[in-house]
């Protein structure tokens, strides 16, 4: 005969310590609490070894919530385990939503109300455990989600909502070894944006096949629940590149900082090269929306951190079957016109060299920041905003070019900025930054995309600059 368990204290503890699913308002129990409760001293004295070493801890906790803990052995006799949850009602029988719908007979003395209460309470112990596996899962709308400290991130958006949140450490598979902190970014898509979610997830899955490239951000996992779908990303503790420029504007300009900046630019070029040529050219990929806001600053790697390319929402992966030549890409427009290439304003085809123009814009601003600081970057942007627009010209963005179609030319302010930088000792000709500026002017910010460097050329050029800078302090950065 089963021994009645003294569950009053456990029940009291449970009632006062529920967690709350902050996304949807469901009450839930942290996974860690389930085990702590189960192995608590009082429970350990009363629960048989059979229950202790079974895989039915959550089943037991549901019974505790109902003050029916003495019925645990009856459910174990029926073969019910945690892996069978959640259950659905089929007359006076439980039917698992998993394992081909296995059925379980309930204790005969249970009333219909008790059955309904069990089905309701079970959700409180079913908050999922997340990993960095990249898999996609679909959860019942009643599943509580183990996210807390949720706040909307208004810096990002579009047709999705971006949240900053924390995953409780007990709901990560390996909290000590997983390559991300408890803080995450949740990107939420409603049903009306389902196509956007599927497209971005397809891009992310393809990019995940690249492996763990140091300068490309990988997503952690995706899931759907009800009419919403989510992508989980790691949090960049340092924000994005613009945040870095603004918050580190007063940082001492020295050899260490100059070398780090050059190494990061080389790393971004290498990441772009991998992205453009992944899977040994079995497919062709471009990012399509490179900008400082899509380059994230991760601090977990130590030192000054690592810059990584992020946000592949409008990236396009093109199979070779749809590509007869590399200069025949799609015409998907970037969402950030300031950094878009001139061909975006015309019907010209856009290839992977579209990204090269954007990278040239970013590297030029990076150099302006390193030499003159954040305010100079802002002034440079303001100076590119047209005060006397040409016919049909969009003046709402600080483009790096003027005109449209066949009339497009590099913006005069770009040439003026390049000229001023070359007159400064830190970025004069014959220095590392001087060689970088030469690359930007003559090989990246070129209206004719056919004449631009490809990602491999850019990566190699920056590799040469960094290699020389490491061995020659005068070449690296003149601090006088």
C-alpha cells in the first residue's frame, strides 16, 4: 500500500514561489526548483527509491500541487513518466501528446474535476530547456517560457519585435558550458510576418553550416508558439559598432587600440569572404544590409572583445542552379539606405559586391572615428545629407554617393574626408590607415561594382596591412 506523503509544506512552498512567464503571463516552476523540491529532506524521507530514481519528477510535482502526492505510485504503475507530458484527456484516460499517443489509466477514485486540474497544473512544470543547438521546436500555447527581465529593444524592429531577456540558468541544458550567457535577444514574428521568419531562419540555418566563424554571429535556437515565432540570439554585451564608437570616443588613441581596430576590420572582411563563398561555392550568399548597427561587439572573448556580422534577415542564399553568372543577383533592397551601394537606386543587378561598397562605408567611418572620434563621425554623416537634392534623389539618408542610375557618383564629401585624413600623421600615406584609406578609395567605394574588390581581395589586402602593422609600430599608428 502506498504511503501518504506529507506534502503540505511542499505545497505551501510551491504556492508562494511560482515563476511567471513574462512573455505571456503563464505561471511556471523553474526546472531547478523541481529537482530541489523533489530531493528536499522532507520528501527524501517519504518517497520510495522507486520514485527517486524514476524519470517522473515532474509528474510527482504536479501531484504535490494538487495535494495528491500519495497517488504517485499509481501513476508509476501505469507507466507515466515526465517524457509523456503534456497529457490530453480522452474520457477517463490520459493520452500523451508524444510517443505515438500512449494512453494511461487514471486512478479510479479521481473525479472529472481532479483530472481537469491535473491537466491544468501540468503546464506549470513544463517550461522548456533551451540549448544552442540551432534546432526548431513548436510549443503548445500553454507552455510557460522561462524568460524573465524582458524589455523591448526599440533600436531594432521592422516587421518583428526584438526583446532583451534572460533565460533562467536552470532552463539551459549546460549552463556552465554553453557558449552564451543567460542574457539573450528574442526576435518575435507574428503570423502576418511568418514569411519573414521562415526566410530569416533559412538564412541562419545555411550560415550555421559555415561553422563557428569568429566574426559571424550564430543564432542559438528557434521556436514557435501559437501565432508567434521566435529566434534566440546571444546578447552582444558591448552593443553594436555605433555604440562602441560613441561610448569609447574618449579612449586613448594608442598602438594597442589601432591594432585592435585593424584586426577587427580584417576579421570582418574574412567573415564576409566566408559568407560569400561558403560551401565551396555550392551557393552564393550576400548579406545585403551591412551597417554599423549590424556589426555587434561581443566582450566574452576577452581583451577588447570581438566584432561580428549579424542580422541576416534580408540575406539571400542563391543556389548555383539559379545563378548563371555572379553579376545576376536579386533586386532585394537594403533596409538601410545610408550604406547601400549605388546600384540599389537603379535596376542594375546586385551581386555580392554590393556588400563590398557597404564595407567600404563602414571602414571609412571606422577610420574617421579612430583618428577624430565619434563627433567627427556624426559630422561626416550630416555633411553627406544633401541640402540641394538632384531630381529624384532621396535626401533622407546620408548616402556615400550622389545621383541615381547612370548619374551616380561618389559623394564629394567622401573625397573631402579622405583628403583631410591623408593630411593627418596617423592616417597619412605610408601608414597602415593610409593604406586602408587607399583601399577604400580605389577598390571599395567604386560606383561600377565590377571594378570593386571581391571579399577575398579585401581580406587579403587587410591581412597584409595587419601583418606589417604588427611588426612596425611607426607604420601602425603615429601617436605624436
